[in-house]
């Protein structure tokens, strides 16, 4: 191997190793962020439950609320129900339901509530009526007063993916891939507050299954960091072995082949 090729190989190996090390430390930083978030969420879970019964109770942001328990009193808006598509439970295809809740009554602020899971063979069109114990109100009538308890969870813009319009029981509904309040504002007439309440798991005999559980661990970031650091070691070690084998396999300059017999 020529000297120029050796220099190029070393440069590539060093550049890749630096990149892998940087990615490893990035995963360590992500682990620290997730761990801090989980600790904060655990602390907020121990705080007194929030009571939102009037429109003025709802704050304009989510600062310090993720992981906090709350009880909301108001009315459901069944017509505005949003489908979180392609959610599985125990290996069964289905969807989760994100239902608007009007805090304090008909004109109150809208808080989206993640109520639970329903089966749907196509992951798009669950039987929404099966999620309720009472029939919907007649057209033009408001739903009766209701209350819901649960814990606040996070949403993120851009998580909703491609919005779809599906017809369920003769009524159009928005179907999205994840909790994305900005997408809901764009695609519907709703103007939800920046809060999502994951309702407590329904009783075992209810048609609704539990929604996706809130994450309670810091994720796989540490294992990812170890993998990136391993890639850096492999890149440097593999390059060193390759250069060494190339040097050993090269014939010494000016060397002569030895003769197998003596001259007489």
C-alpha cells in the first residue's frame, strides 16, 4: 500500500472515529435529559391533584404540568373526536381515541383527552360508540356534564404524520399518527389548549382498553452510546490491523530471492 493511501486511510478512520465518539456523547446527553425529565415527572406526580372546573382554571401553557394529575369537569365534544391510528394492544390492531373536553361547559377551553384504545382491523375506523356507556346527544343538544381524571402527558408538533379523513358511523373524523396539537388545529375547527390528559385506565369490563402507557424509563440511549463508542474503537483498531498486515506482507526493498542450491 502506498504512503498516500495509508495517509488517506488513517484520515478517514480518525474522522469516522471522531464522528462516532460525538454521537456517543450525544446519546449520553439524551440519557441525561430523559432521566431528568422522568425525575421531574415523578416529583409532579406526588403533587396535589389539580382541579379544573371553570374556564379560568386552565393555564395558557404546560409549564410544570407533564406528569401532574388532574380532574376536569365540563362536557365532552364527541363530534370532534380524533383517531390516533395504528395502535396495537396485546397484538391486536386498533386505534386510540383523543376526545375534546370543554372545561367548565359549552364555551370553555378545549383540553384533548386520551381516553383509551378500541379495536379496529384497519387501524383507522374503530367503533367510537363502543367507547361510551350512554348514547350521543341528539343533534343540536349539548352532551351532559361530565368529569375525567388522569395525568398530563406531552405532545409534540410534527408527530401527527400525514392527516387522514375517515368516515365513522356517517361522520368524518381526523386520523393522525401521534399526539400533535398543532396538526389538530390546522385540520379541524378545534382550538385545543397545549395540554393532553391521559385518562385513567378504564375498568376491566369497559369496551375501552388502556391507552399507551406513559414511559417510565430513560430509554435505550446508554446502550446506543456504548454502540457508537464501540464503532469508534473498531474503526481505529481495524485500520491499525490493516496497515500492519500491509507492512508485513510487503517484500523488503532491494531483497534478492534465495537460491535453493549451491553453485559448484
